[in-house]
């Protein structure tokens, strides 16, 4: 990609997605550290610290890859970035929409958008 074609957005780090061998145990461990549970499913969970930083927990068999997620402010930003990367945007069961980039240095980066009425 040339400098004029780079994907640009005004996002911030939203969460890290990491593997877990014990989803319920790790959720409870993060609760003890002061995190709250935003979402809890059989195949992943999202916990957030008091400032809003999240950790997504991915048990064996999760369809989500380990990744770094960057939160964009608008759906238009997400759509423009996805178009530049030639990636489809996927709506999620929690109300968010995102796509995974081709990655940086072998690490997958997800760009994610939360609707204004997101309740977690």
C-alpha cells in the first residue's frame, strides 16, 4: 500500500483478545481484579476494567482469533477502513460490528464499532 492508501482511523485500543483454558475461572479472576463482565457466552467473554479497557477471553474452540482491537468512533470510519482493506464487516450478536485486518507483524488487529445505544 502506498502512503495515500493507508488505512487511517481515529480509534483507540478497545480490548485485547487472549486465549483461556478456563473461561469461567478466568472471568471470576478478572472480577476479583475489579473488572466487570460485559458479555459472557460459551465461546467467549468480555470483561472491562473501571476505565473501559477490555479483555476478551477465548476458550478452546472459540471462532475468534487472539487479537488487538481498535475502537473506531463511527460506522462510516469502519466502512471506509474495511473497503480500503477489502474486508467484509461482520455484525456481532452483542450489537457491535467489526472486521479483522490482515494484521501487523503477524498480530491480528480488529477494528470495531459500537452503536450509540450499546449496552454490552
